[in-house]
C-alpha cells in the first residue's frame, strides 16, 4: 500500500437501508441513509434536495447530526458532518430501533368523518402508521374515524383510522392502511415544498 494511502479517506460503512429525516429551513423530509463515514453521509430521497445551505440529520430514535451539503445528483445527495461523529454509535442507533416509526412535524387541516358527523381537525405530526391531531370534538378510545388526508398529488385521500389515545383535545390515531415510505416522503414534500417533486 502506498505511504499515506490509509489516510486518503475515512473508512466508509454501508448501512442497511435506514429511513431518517432531513430537517432544513424548508421543512422536514424523508431520506434513506445509503452509507456513512466519520466525515460524511450519503442519502437517497424521493424528490430533489431542498436548496438550503445547512441541514440536520435526525435518526428515528432521536439522535441528530448537523450536516452541510457537498454534492447532489438526481435524488441522491452527499453531506459532510459539521462535528466529528462516532460512526459505530450512529450505526448502532440506526439498528437498535428498526421498528420505530419516523415522525414528521407536519401541521395541516383535515376533515374527520364519524357516524353521522363531519368536522374539522388539524394534524400536528404524521408518520407512515398514524398521526397526532387536535379537534374540538370528543372522540372515544378505539373509535373508528375516516380522515380526508391529501395524497401525493394534493388530492383528498380517505384514510380509515382508530383512536388510540386522548389528552384533552389532542388525539393519537393509527391508520388501517399505512403509507409506504415513498408515499410518506412525497406527501411530506407536497405539503411543504411541492416544487421538489417536479421532475423527480
């Protein structure tokens, strides 16, 4: 091996496909980590990357890393870490909670339909499997409701859900039919920065 070759690049570790979110000034977006090293990370998106100077990479279990964009190509992008990162810790955190759902802080109005009643509500955050919402009506635990959520084209999509918890006028619901990761990612883009979907 030529002298100094081992210093040319930080060791790179390929991860199992792991969903994470990119947080920027334009909002929160779903990505899939492709590989990571001590100096940077590459990800795949389901749309073009927002043109922001800085981002934070949030893992499903809560860890966050400040990153800056280095390159972008179609729906892929590479970033450098702002501060040194323990790659082993990031990989372990990534694999420790494989079933923990990715949750985005998306707020938007919806319509809820129950037996004989239709009323307005607001989603406070969203995952592939469910949502937290608020409304001024009393819903029962385990009650089945129908939500008019937007689809990736911005049209209404009826989603059946069940109420799992209630705190004051805030509710947690679980969807009968979950979103695929791609649907979830494109919906997030549609709600926050629809121009990112053009040409993707």
